[in-house]
C-alpha cells in the first residue's frame, strides 16, 4: 500500500499512500544476505519486527520519566528489538503509548474534530519528535504552560500505563500483545 510510482508518474492512482514501513523492512531483509533460499524466505515471511518501532522508539525514549512505573516501562522498551511477538509485553506497551502520544500531540489543536483526524500518522509523529516539524505540536494549547515533547511523551506513557494496568493488571511481565 506504499507509493509504488515516481512523483512524475502520468496517471493518477491515489493520493492516499501508506508509509513504506513494511516495504523498507522487506528491503532490509532482502539485502541483509547475499544469497537467499527457501529457509531465508520463510524467515522473512515470518518476520514480526516493526519498522515503525525501530524508527520512532528512539525518539520516544527521550520521555521525561517522572515516576518509577514510567522508568520501568522505558527500560523495558529500551531493551526491546521491535519484535511484535504475541507473547511479549513490549508491543502492547509500545502501541498503547504511541496511541496516547498521538492523542496528546494533536487532540488539543483539533478539539471537537479530533476523532475524525485521529489516525495512524507515523511520518508526522516522527517529524514532530525529531524536530523536523515545529515542536509546538507538543504544547497543549489549553494550558498556560509550554509543554515540551519530552514532557508530553512522559505524560502519554503514564496515561498508557494507567489504561494497561486496568486492562491487564499491574505486573508488566504478565502482559501479552496477543491478548490485547
């Protein structure tokens, strides 16, 4: 679903391309070894590494850790390799955090129309967190304070943890992505 034609392609296909995350992952796997065989293609087919996690998690890990729970979650994610294994807690934690981060970054700007615009926007989120896009997006316009991305990241992780505690209990080691 990623863009498969150059910018100068003469025929309109769509303007709604998905980010090339999976295509990039496959390309990386294809170029990782010189010669492929049935086994290497089977490994590639079963690959569950999230390119999004590999790309954006280093930026997210800059979060302000204001509580012990947030510190534990950040440490767990620092050690994670991006594998979306159904028996792991890290994918559940990452996705919940990413969802809350998106809400924290642009819900205040969109106000009543937020639900219509709240969707998967990984390129936008990467640009905001990396500073390529104005980091004012991290500021909550409904407060007098000027919030940083690091603060918003920490608050979003706290919110995600609260939701995960309610849904899956307080012991992160028992959480499973496949049970979400």
